[in-house]
């Protein structure tokens, strides 16, 4: 994982099209949002940079969409982002189900639905 970097400067760090996962933050110290892109990490960050309250990001490029999803899931569990209520994005359109037994974050998210 690389970062934190200023979100408005994402283009300086994401120089090629790739799958990957990212963490967004308002203060550069805590995870507020975790996401992934199956094929274009730079485009996903561009959308957030142009219309969000986040100022910082961390990222990791991956070789495939499945790896990006797995990394997103791991980061959701590790960093407990405050702005993700429905769990990782999964296969983008396919319902995601947590595979971590007894996950308090996912149980809380499920109760909010």
C-alpha cells in the first residue's frame, strides 16, 4: 500500500490503467472509505477527487479484479472505514457477503439496512 497522498494529485501516482483498491480519508490518518476498481483505479479516484469531501488516499494496484476485491475486503475488516455501510463492492453489482465469522463491522452494517 502506498500513501497517504493528496487525492487531487492522484494522477501523479496512478500512471497506468489497472485494477486496484484504495482508502480515502478526510484527515490523512484514518480510513473513512474503502473501495476498489476492477479495471481502472485512476478513473475511480478521479470520480472521488472531483466530487467528495475526502482529501487523502492510499492505494495498491493489483493484477486482476478478484485481487482488488480481496484487498478491499481485507482493508474493510482491518481499518473499519466510517463511510462504508454495505461492505466491500464485491463483483460490482453482485451482492457481497462477509466471509469473516463474527465480524462486528459487517453485523453492524447489516443491521443498518
